[in-house]
C-alpha cells in the first residue's frame, strides 16, 4: 500500500506492505531513493516491509521547513504504529538507522548496514572533490552531478538503474543545506549499540568509505563484517540476493 505520511509541514512518499514477522524498514542512500530496494523487495514477499523517500528524494516533495532524518524516521514509524523493527540502511540510511538504534535501543531488533555513513567519523578533507561538487551544485547542473556521482560511487558500472537512482537523488542535494538538520554524531557512541548488527561494503566502493565501514564494524559489539566482491556504493542493486538473504537472517534472529 502506498501512503503519503505527514512529517511536520511536509510529506513523504511511503510504501507499507502487510506481512508476518518483525517489520523490516528499508532506508535508502543519499545517492538514490527507495527504488534502490526494488531488486530486494521480491525476496521479502510475505514480510511486513516499510520503505519511504526522504524529503526531496524520488517521490517525496521538496522540504519547505527544517527537518532531521532521525526525526522523520521516528514520525513514519509512529504513524504506522511500529514499535520494534529491523532497520536496513544504506549509506545515508545507515546513519539514520544507527541514530535510531542509539536513541531508541529498545525498538531496534537488528541493524543491516550497507556501506553506512557515520556522523562524527574523522573524514579526511577532499578539497578538489568538494570544489567540483560546489560548482555543479551552484549551477544546479543535474546531469553534471549525475556524471559526478557515476565517477565516484558507481565503479561497478553505469547501468540504467544506477543512473536512474542518481537522477532521483540529485534534486534533493540542491537545497539540503538549507533544510536538513544534521543528526548528532554517532561514531564515538558505536560501542553503545545493543542490537545484533552486520556491516556490508563492496571492494569497489571508495577506499575511504570501505575504511569507514571497517571501523564501524570494529566498534559495534559483536558486529559481523561482510565484503562484497565487485560491488560499489549501490550494494542493493549489485548484490540483491546476498543483501536479501542477510536481511532475512537478521529478521529471523
């Protein structure tokens, strides 16, 4: 069932599928929208599943007021009366999943984290990369930013699905700084995570992002770590079966 859920003064497009077992919540990356899970969804048939587009991404309207990723996730789950959930987050979605697990440990059944973003990780400065992005963003150059994204996050190939994902994400980037309020840092609190967790990352992802994933897994107690051969920053599109199998394993546990 497709829904429009109010989040403050704005709304987010949401899909809520009825089914059995612990509810599975799919949180998309900042380089795509909830269609990044399209190849995973068939394997979750019969399960209760929720996915939504963050404000400004995909089928959700652009934000008109300040918001946070954690706050919107809390609102969506509360609107759907979902208490304890399995959180599956990729990149930006991974950081939201971790923020939720730290804010509401009793509500996190488990964490499946795909190349997660980690607020508070000491990222090295990349002035050339930032300058390229800033010029394209200032010109609101959608196609230029799609090509930028393909160069930096799609080392496994620029197929139609990946290009479509970037096109669904880029419009959200333009005004994000004005409206998106960062969630608190989590890197120094990863040792507090209580939920069973796994971190998955591709060997074709950017080296710094692979390093972030490894450091994250090392800090979360009992966390599993999985390398994905031949995979870049789009693991749910590159290795959907492995991602699906991992989700079902954690849902069962």
